[in-house]
């Protein structure tokens, strides 16, 4: 355990904790994040002479974990929600960013449905049946599932934790579990959580499901531009009948190249046209739908009778199942509601769908069905055939613009999920460019953009058929929706503590409908459905291999840590020469001394006077405030000048500081830590009292500790029941802090209030800072042991090694200049 208060010469009593490095100072594996009451024997020294042993009932916790539990980036989702009027203001922008993909569905739904479906003399029953399926599917999936239910989880998305290698117990404390009053449902949720965490196979299955969801979103980034742009351009065959199919495909490919070429500029410069263009598009859909209803057949509203669904399947049998693949296209784009577009709130997404998107799209589908009732032979290109001739050319231009915007939205969504996967060590490191200084979440990934462009052009040029591209697109969308339903059911049970009846009903109703559609699509898997299946399988393999190799590498680093006992034997000079300067040694460990540090000591003739072990860590919250970015602790006694620094980023944070700015922020935080560390120790020495039973009580311990001691109540489940006691303890400690720091201005403690050793340490740090900062990076490789099985050797020695060589280097991510960089290579055998 890294002690925040090692040897002190300025205090009459000097505490020396047990420095055995067994588990790096972490809690026992069975503690599950709960504070344990451990009676520690503390030997006190005074001027180097031992005095009698004293008993102190202090919980043995990692102080770095305790401080990590105070992230201010986790406000109550209810208070985080934007005001209603601001959400209304954002609705206009939401229509353009979120619903552009769903808004282009009327271009190809009916054409794909009746592509291989002959409408006979009684075809009005088939048309009404298809419309009835569209109405209830569109109401059940996008409206009921996403708008009314799933979007409520968007504010608690930080509670979905990946299998992050360097997770700490403190990360689990960031969950909603700590702020809920104990109930039977909460106990059930906690019990289920513990059982799942002990079951390795289930955690692996969840990981594969999550990777599958990410891969299907990436596949959507390939297929959405292809089908949207091709369908929009297909209107030229109605306006110019002599135009060959190859001409349409050529125009679509040219537009796709322009689309992907503009991705690097972000959405900032053109975001102003998203809302107006898409609002005009939705208004046009509604207007043309109303026009068709009154001109052709107003009896089309009979389709609201669900009996036509039964008639549709009874009349057509297996043909009806094949038609389901085209009908499912009406719900495509629903998954984008959960994407990260920065400033858009769940409320604005809900308002936009309920007020604009839902009624306009329903009117469009109903209007096209009315046109088909009067013209059953015009199933090839229903949308453009139903448009009045005078509006055909303007609508082709508007549809093409809407398709381009829809494609940009899904591409941004693919970039967003790739960024989050990289942050969770589930995707190889790639270059990520933040395209907006004002809005988080808008990123551009050159490698992903190039991959999507190549695949999209290949699909468009080779397949050509909107029907087959639609089947491929629908396979990816429904697969992603099934994954979302599965994870959301877990959220309902474990986080929301929803009753089992409601959770089961959600799975039965929503899951059954999605599974029904997915099964129907698999019947025609040869007509394009194989494209996302093969692509997602390849992507899942890549992501799982990367995640597995990263975990093996981290576990090797943990197993080969240098013990604190060995560091103490070396002495403060670490068995080498210490020269002025600061060395920032990057590693993934959150505790202990990394093995790579030993290689640096052996390889370099001298080592810097101040060493900081820096761990870049992504915590499962969206954003970490800059004021809480850095957490510091000492690794060895004060005269060693060794520190641990955990640099925390949320998975939506912009991890792209200039290296000079990063150095200044880190070193400023280090100086603040040294000052507060000295003052807190002085306070601790003054605040140790003796209870009636003769045992010591340390008022500097966290208030949660006292609650844990009072009746052995678990703070994980009863944090709100002892609010009076908590407030009393916090007030007592605050008063002690104020009395000790009364002469110290806020924000920057005065060196006058520090002891002589602390002042000397600060001067040493500033002298080292003036001498320069060097980045110490370990280039670690992993190799499978000779006795490992063939599969493991293949995965580690070839697949993971190939991904590591071709992924972005750590020094590139941090923008470290080569003149400040020192690298040492080592190999871990796993």
C-alpha cells in the first residue's frame, strides 16, 4: 500500500504503515469495495526511539481509492437534465442530427417490401396489411422502446462498466447503488451483481455482446450511406427514364466520395443547415402524404385495425415473412437516438420525435399506401412515383441533401462508439481528432473514415440493388437493436431496480418483435444479409483479440511489480545516481512500482531526482472536471521523491492536451498535493484523541468509516440513513480543518504553514522542474509461453502483435516531442 504520510521528521509521532507490497495495497479481493474494519498495529517512533504499541481501529483502505470516490462529474441525472424550454430550443437541431437517417426511410421501405411480392387483384389487403405492420412496428420500437423507455437510461450511461484492466474498487463506487435507500429490489440487484461478477463466463458473454453491438454500428456506417444516397439518386430514373442503372450508381459513388471527404471538417461549419434542411424534408413528407391521402384513397386509415396484419400473413404465408425484411426498414435509424452528439439531451430527442418525426413519417407511409391502393402496379419506386410532377426535381435535390445528412449522422455515430471502445481498451489505438472546441463528442477518426469509405463504395458499386443493400442494412440494425434490448434489460433489473414482471414484459414484447423481424431477415440472408454478419464477425475478432492481449499485458505488469520492500532496501538513491529533473514514467498500474522502472534503473546511468508514475485512466463516467483530473500519492518515504499520479478521463473527455500544458497542470497539482499532504498530517497529529476505552480515534479518517463502525452498517447500502451522524462528523472535521488552515488562503496553501521538510521538498520539486521534464515510456510486448496452447500462441504472438505494431503509439497520443522521450523495451511472457 502506498502510504500518503510516510516518514515525518517534523512531528513528534511518526507512523510507519505496513509496507508489504503483496497486493499493492488494495483491498482483499472479497471485500467488494466495502470498507473493512481492520485493527492495525501502529508502531510509533519519537526521535528514532520506539515507544509502546498503540491500537487504532482504522480501516485499511487505499487513500487513492477514497479520493477517487469524490468525482464531481457524477451529478444526479435529474439535476443534469436541461430545462424544458432549452430542450424545446434544441429540438430543431435534434431533428437534423438524430433523425436524418430515420427520415430517409420512406425512400425505400415500400420498394424493398414489394420487390419480389406480386400484388394481385385483391392487393389492397396486402397493402393495408403492410401499412398496418408499419404503423404498429413504428409505434412499438422507436416510440415505445427508445423514446419512452430507453432514452431514460441515457443519463445513467456511465454506469455501464466495461472489463477495464486497471479498474479500482473506487470505480464501482460511482454507481447509483450508493445513493439508494435499501429495498428488497436493491438487495436483489446487488445480489445479482455479485453473482454476475463472480461468473467469468457470463462476463465474457456480456463483453462479446457489447463488441457485437459496436461492430454492428460500424456496419451501419457502411450501409446507411450506401442505401440512403442510392435511393435518393434513384429518383433520377423517374425524372429521366433513359438514364441507365450504371449512371445512377456512378452518381451515388461520386456523392459518397464527397461525403467522406468532408468528414474531416466536422459538423461545426455546416451544423446550421442540418435543422432547416431536415425540417423542410419532414414537412415535405407530411405534405405529400396528406396530398396522396385525399387524392387517391382516404380509406387507407383502415390499416389502423390490426386485423389486417393477421390477414396479411394468412393470405401470403411464406411470402409475408420474406416481405418483413423490407417492412423492418421503417425502424432503421432508431439506434442513433443513443449516440453521443455532444450537447443534445434526451428530452430534446423525445420532443423532436413526438412532435415532428412520428406524425410526419406516419403521414408519409399512409400517403404512399393510398397511392398504391390506386396504382398497385407502381411498386418499383413508390416514393418518387407518388410525388406530383411539378415537385419531382426539387424533391430529388431535397432527398439527396437529406440522404447526405443522414449518412453524416451515422458516420459520426460510428466515430463516437469507436472512441468509447478505444477508451475502454476494446479497440486498437487510433488517431482521434476533436472537430469542435465548443461541443464534446464530435470527433473524426481518419482510419475509420477511410475504412468506411472503401467498404461503402465497394458495396454500392458491386451490389447496386437497393433491395439487397436494404436487407444487409436491416440485418445490422435489428442485430444492434437486439443487443440494446438485452443490455437494457440488465439496466432495468440491476440499476433501476424495476420489478421482474415489468422487465420480463419488456423482453417478451419488444424482444419478441425484434427477434421476429430478425428471423424473417435471416430467411433471405443470401440477398445481402451476409454482408453485416461477416463484417461484424471480423470486427468482433479484432476487438476481442485486442482486449484479451491488453488484459494479459496488464496482468503481467501486475504480477511483476517491484515490491516496496525492495525499494526500501535500495535506499533513497535507488542504487543509482539521482540527477536534477522530473521523470514522468507512464504505465497502466494504479498501485505498486511497475517492473519497467527496474529496467530504466538498470539501463540508464542516472535517474531523475523526482519520479512520477503516471497512469492514464478512463473511468466509467462521461466527464471528469479538470480540477479533479490528477490524483497523487506517495510511493515511498518522502526523501525518495517518488509519486503516484492517476490522470482520470471520462470516456467523453477530450484527451488531447498540449504536452507543455499537461506538464504544467500535473506539476502544479503535485505541488498542491505536497502542501496539502503536509498540512493534513499536521492536522492528523493534532486531531488524534483517546476514547473512553483507551483506543485512539483519528478524526482525519473518512466520515464513512464511522458509519461503518456504528453497528457495522454497510455504507454501500445505507448511506442516507445516518445523515445526522454524517453531518455531525463532517462539521467536526470541517471545523478542525478551518482552525488549522485559518492563516492559509484558499486555493494555494501558504508555505509558511508548512514544516521545514515540506518547504524543502517543494523547493526540490521546483528545482527539478526548472531542470526539465522527461517522458519515460516502456515499450512492452507480450509473448505466449512455450507451453501455451496453439490458439493462445496464435492470438498473442501473431494477431495481437500485428495489431500492436500497427496501432497508434502511446507517445503519439500524448504528443510527446522526441527530444523529451526515453524508451525502454521489455517482453512479458504470458
